[in-house]
């Protein structure tokens, strides 16, 4: 699956637009992770506990985005973006979205 934040793929022609696709996940950190993350916040600097949580959430949303695109028959996604919202304190929604397309390699 080709994925880009651009509106086109260099070297490819878009042959079909299949619509918006998305992957969404909602994640929270357990009590132990919150305690460790809170301690890292007090010390300052890079917070590896929350960084790991955010990275896992983005990766999961991205993987779900790819699955959704495959389900609609796409071989590429253009204009891919991430969005995140706090659903409630300590619970975050991460959304990956873009436009599913079919592309063909341009003959050189």
C-alpha cells in the first residue's frame, strides 16, 4: 500500500478515487503507566512512557487505515493525516485518515 500526505504520487496516475478511509483507536494508560509517566513529568525531559503510548496508538490507527483502504480495493492512500482528541481525562482517540485511490505506474 502506497501512502502519502501529498495529493498525488510521483510516478503514478490516479485511476480511481474510492473515497475517505480511516483507522481509529482509543487508548488509555493503566494506573502503573500513569504513575511512571507522572514521575517522568516531574523530572522533566522526554517522557518515554507517554511517547510509547502515543506511538502505539498512531501505529494502530495507521494499520487500521491500511485495512480499510484494502477493504475498498485501494492500492494507495493520498492526503493521509492524523488527528487526536481527548475523549475523557486519560483517554485519547487517534484517527488516521486519507483518500483511498487506485493508481497505476506511469510508463517511462
